[in-house]
C-alpha cells in the first residue's frame, strides 16, 4: 500500500483507484483529470490492502457490506500527508478511492490560477463588494474549490478586518485566517442548517461548499441580500445554465437578479506537454504520442478555460421573464466578454492545449 501511494504521489496523481475485477484488482491513478493504469494486484491482496486503509482512516474493518468514508491524518499517513478514503461494496470485493493531496496551501493570488483576464477582472470586481452572491460552476474536478480558496485568500490578505467563515463537505485544505467547518448529515448538520446557524455568528464573508437544494439556495441568496458576501459552487452545464437551475429549484427571479453578482464557469484542460512541443503539429495543434516527461500522454499539467457571466440589464430582463435556457444563454452574451468555448479556443491558438482536448472536455 505504501509503495502504491508513493508511486501515485510521484506521478502527481490526485486519486488512486482500486477496482476489483474477478481474479485481479485493477489499480489506476487520476493524473490531470484522466484515469491512467497504475498496475494490478492479485485479488487475494485486496482485503488486506483495504483493511490497512480502513485502520489508518478509522473505519470499520469488519463492515464490507456498506460504503464508508474517512480521513487518514498526516501523522498516520504512509506518505506523511492527509488523505481521504472511500470504500464501496462491489461484486468482487470492495472498491476503494483514495484522494491524494496535489498541492500545499491555497493560492493567495487569483492571478496565479491563469484565469482569462476578462473573467478575472469580473470576479475580482464582485469580490470587492460588501454583499451579494458569487457562484462558481463546472463539473467535478474542474477546480471550483481551488478558485474559491484563492478568492478567500485574496480577500483575507486585502482586509484582515473581515470575518470569513466556511461550511464545506469536506474541508479540502486549511485556509489561514478563516474559520472552517464541515457538514455532518448523519447528525442532521447539512448545508442549509449550517448556513442558517452561521448567519447568527455575524460573518462578513461566507463560503458555502455547494448549493444542492432549494433551501440552501434560498438561505444563501437571502444572506447575499442582507449584508453578507457569499461564495458558493453549483453544478450546471454553463454559466447561464446556473440561473436556469436556480429557477427550477423555485428561487424567485427578483431574488436572483438582486442577489447574484455573477457566475464564473470554468473547465480544466490538459496542458500540451512543453517537451513535446518541437514535434507537435503547429497547423493542427495535435498532441504527439508523448515523451518520458509526460508519461507518453502528450500532456503535462492543466490550464483553465473560463467565462464570467455578470447579471447585466439584458440577463436581468431574461431572468425576470423566466426565459428558457437558450434565451438566457443569448442574453448572457452581452455581458460575457469571452465565452467558455472561446476561452478554450484561445488556449489552443496559444499552443497551450489541443483541439482534441477541448473536444474531450467541452464536446464537439
């Protein structure tokens, strides 16, 4: 187990997966958002490996019939860093996913994330306001939490007089200067209840890990209307689609247009390997078969494509009129200087990624 984790860390993996498959266990790692082979184990080894992880994470080793989640603290970790462990019962044994730390402290400067200039300017303008709601959207693994942590770090570095409190599921990394809390659904402490209680603590800035339901959305938006700056994530296909989803949750249009300052939609694309640049086709931007530096993938690291969708007059009118998704997308184009797909296209033109990678992440 120690060797598997150490090797995964050396590859820069964010996750280690153990998938039982009959007479063997398939081992894979997620590098730059893509699962790659990492070897195999004999099926007989799986119970002992899982048992070791459960012991380190404080889970019940004898329960193999229910999903379990836990943390391995740094002082008990085989690699000296905190990790998260999740198990799930499968036909041939327990499936295991281990989340590995891929970085240290959160970035203290949003500009270090590589956001497009227009998106960065719009986000920073919203963060300077004393109240309102700022939302970040994108699929799992698109860097939403990293962006929000960088935003909070920048807020804290600019104004130490502001009280910053977070409620997350789970806390990804510690942020100096902020009071961080975790939801505990098994104790009835979900996002909505946590947020409602925290508002009585008189915070200036609130980070809500995710808006998942109407109650959480209503409380977060109400907080944005009553003197708090609220940052959160929400799953939607695009920036304009966030408003469609909130309307479908039952949020009143006038609340949306008054509380929300803007939406940042982002995606992470694999960066074209610099070491392969000499043999990459300039005309097509296609990746080569790779080299030793990138593990023969043609990519190394990631870059961010993003769009900032402010609530301007055109979008406000569309929301108040309960327009459909297509109309909301059209209305948002007046305020979005660069769309998500245009941002990705600029990265291709700059040689930072490839058309194939854009199609993989954004579709054709």
